[in-house]
C-alpha cells in the first residue's frame, strides 16, 4: 500500500507544479496593468510616480529648460545659510578648465622650457667651452660687491632655490618623485615642502627689496648696452670685449626679469596664501580693457584663485629657466665670475675684460682709484 500511494503522488505533484507556473503568469500579466489602470487620473505629484517627464516634488525632470542648466554650468549662484558663500555656486565649470590647463599645457610646456634650457647650455658649453680670462689672472683684485650686496644676493638665491624645488615638487612630484620613494615618503616631502614654501616666500620678498635698493641705480639702460647686445656680450666669439659699466646689458635684463617676475610671484603667492582676499586679475583686466581689450572683469573669488595658481606656476617656470642660465654663467660658464659674489673681490684682468668702463670709472674716483686694487691672497 505504501508503494501505491507514492506512485500516485508523483503525477499530482507534477500537475501542481505546472499549475503554479500558469497561475504566476496570470498574476504577473494582470499585476502590471492593474496598478497602472488604478492610478490613471491621479495627480503624479500625489502618487509619487514619474509621468510626462516630471518627477516627485514638482522638479523639472526631463522637461527641464536647457537655459536653466546652461546658467547653472555658467556659475549661477543660489542662496546658503552657512558662512561660506562660495557654496552657493552649485557647479564651477572653470575648475575643469583650470585642471586641464595645469595638468596639460602648463606642465608639459613648462617641462620643455626647463629641459630645453639645460640642453642649450650643454650645447653652448660643448661648442664654446668655458669663458676664460684671456690675459690670465693678474694677482691683483678689485672690490666689486660689498657685504650688504652679497647678503641680499645670497638671500635671494637661497630662497629662490628652495621655492623652486618645493614648487616643482607640487607640480611634478607625483610623476617624478612618487614612483621613486612611495606614497608615505612622498606625502611627508610634499607636506613639508608646502610649509617650507609658504614661509621661505617672505624671505624671498625681503631679498627682492634689498637687491632692488642696492642695484636699481646701476641697471638703467645706457649707450654701451646697445653695443654689448650687438656683439652678444662677447659670449660667442673669443677676443671680443664689448664695453660695459658695473652691469652689462645681459645682467640688466636679468635684473629686471627677477625684480618684475619676483614681484608678480609675490603678489600671486600672497593671493594663494590668503585666499579670497584679493582681486588682482579683475583689477588688472579692468586696466587692460582701457586699451581696447575685452577681458572679463567680474571674476568670482574662486576664478581669481585659479588664475593666480596658473600665473604663479607659469612665471615661476620661466624664472627657473632663466636662473639656471645665470647659475651656469656664474659658475662653470665663466672663469672668475663666482668670485664677485663669493668674496666680493674680482681679478683686475677679469674686470677689465668684462666691465672695462666700470674699471675706468673706478680709476677716475680719487678715493677708489688704483689704490682700490690690492694683491690677491
């Protein structure tokens, strides 16, 4: 009897299985259309289901006006109750432009400028060699720079090198340093470099003032500068010594590049150190528009910061390339040049070859004539 009951249960279970499938299909078919039909004629905002492109809460949904979203993308602001009023701007599209410029042309072209300068100096050294004192050292020196002048120069040089290295770490560190030292060490270097950059910046500003006060009187153009430029300062040919006073035309160009570029770096750096406090670009664009330009003047605080960052990095990269050339000429490129800033004394033959007018002026001064020259130690 047990075997017969188990045999008769199998067809019943199979029949129940197929019956349940049919029933589920029927319920599914009616369940889809039923609720929809039941909700017809009901306010979409009340039943909470999208209809005609609208969404719950009265939002525009897919029926939104393109002009509305275009204004949002262009920086339209709402209202906020928190102290940070910049949070009222929902989308700041200029951030995409800033990121594209910083990680694109600024970084790429900046690396080309630095690498290009190094290659040019290497080629110049191979073709021209070191610029020697043609008549050899005389054994007699003449005072070129005093202690205050050298202090200002070395303060400027040291602070600039620190700022350059820490700034390049910010711009290129994740590409050049991070793969070598790992994220933990790079994090320490980047964070320490940021603090060092911020504080050394004030030493750089002070040194700019010292150097400007000490040398501005010697760096205005004179009639000898044109001759010096035409002859390339005697840098490319031997036995050529164009006239020059205390500073030649090349040094004057360097002086004004450092002073004006350093001033620009200082202003943009202050704007980055104290964000949302200055409107340098808006004010500058207003002045430039007087000359027929059509630059935007109603810049938001965040746009000012983005422009400050790009400008700060671009000017710094150009100045770094210029200073690399200056370091080369002052050390490896020219014999005797480093003495001017190291001890303040230069060999008399070096002075006569590179700054002959200045030596003549020194000789004509009663208090600083030939007696100013002294034997080299």
